């Protein structure tokens, strides 16, 4: 596949010894894909290396990117498209009141100069005819637009995480790490599907465990095998269709995608205090909350070795200030 290089790779594989000690086991390591560097980093950079490779090779001049109001894909796509001289159209969905908060990723997207269309939609991945209407308008204006699949969940996006699997396997070999599980957040499912495809074809020895932040487990058990089979056919790799082999949890979503939960807040604070690492409130925070709960329930053994894939997204923290920080007269420093 055509590929453009944007990420600083390999991303670190780091011990989270303080967090492991606090939880009383298991051994935990962070795969720091929040440090892919381009446009403040995150897992979307790996996907976009292949997606933008295709877009440039096929002569598209405009990128249409759907997502939520705090979309990490929108931020990174806008930045990399600017670098390549492409036009950028962001179509962001959610509740109307969310668009008022221009902090976090939205602030950065304004700085990047992207054209933004807001769509009042619940769930936020249901854009109705908005995407097709915009594509038709751009074509009528003489442009050649490419509509990015939500979250970059395409064979090109999966290819980024097949490559990441090879990278991680080599790091584990060099660091004498034998992981039992790899935890990752699931949104649209592209990263999880790529990791599954990579694991199936590379004898990694670990189970890929997904913590959903949006869709139900039943939906993902149907959708993920379709994604993996489609990706495998185009990448000429082995695949599978048995949903019974998938490890997916949907108990940690909360009220909805992007809605803060108490467990997510506690996980963000715990990782910051023990490891000095910032998780985000939409993806990695909820994934960490799920992993911690499974450890405390005994579903993850205390003697296991677990890798947590940090997918980035920390700019969204600034849009969740009221959820993350509660001040009172007792803890506000007084200046004489």
C-alpha cells in the first residue's frame, strides 16, 4: 500500500511499575502511541500514514473527515492535510451544546483553519445525508473529495496497526516481555481490528482485549469480524469470522460516547499520580477504567503481564475541565 511517513516510530514500550504496585499486580506496560508526535500524537497518525498515502497516490485534493466535537481524527487529519496541501472539511456531530465549548481539539482545529460543519446528531456517528451532500457540493465545485471512513476504520487504517503489531512484537523480544493481554479502547473498531489481524498473523501470544467507549458488544461482535475479513482479503492475510474468539467489554461506556464516568475520572487521576501520564476522557481513560475493574474482579490475573495501548487524545482533557476538577473554598490557595 502507498504510505506516507508522519509518525515518530517506534513509540516507547514503558513499564508502569507504580501503577502495577498500587493495584497489587499484574505487571503493566504502556505502549505509548500517544507519542506518535504528529499534531500532538495519537493512534490516528499510524492509520493516516496509509490512508493519506492512498489519497495522494489517487489524486484527491480534498479530505472530508467525520467525527465527534472532540474528534482526535479530525485534529490530526486537519494538520497532516495542511502539511500535504489538501483542503480539509470537518463534519462534527453531537449535541448542540457541545459545539459551544471551543477548548481541546476544537480549538486546535480552528487554529488549523479547517472548514467545520456542525451536525446535531445522536448518536454522533449517524450523520444522515450530511456527508454525501457535502461530497456532492465539493464535486460540483470542481474538487475531488475523499470521504474518510469514521475513525479511519478501513483496510488502510488497519494496516497501520498490523505494522504496529510487528513493532510491538520486536520490542517485547528485545525487552524480554511476554504479554498475556493487550488492552485497547474501541470506538469505530479500526484500531482493534488491525491489532486482531496483526496478532492472528504474527504469533504474538497475547489476547487483544477491547474496551468499548461507544458501541454495544453485540454490535461489535458482528461488525469487527466483517472488518477483519475485509482487511485480510485486501492485505492478503489470514482472517477469522468467529465472534466467540473476540474479547470485548461494553460495561464502561457510561451514559454515552464522550460522557464522563466516575470510574474514568478516577483512572485518569490515578495514572497521572502514579505514572505522570495523561489519559483522555473519551478513549484511554475509559479503557483504563475497564482494565482496572477487570483486575480488581480477578478476571485479569495478578501474575499476568498486560500491555495498555495508549491511543492519545489528551487535548480533550481541556474540554472536560468542569468534570475533572472540582474546586471549593477549602482547597483554593489564599493569597494575602
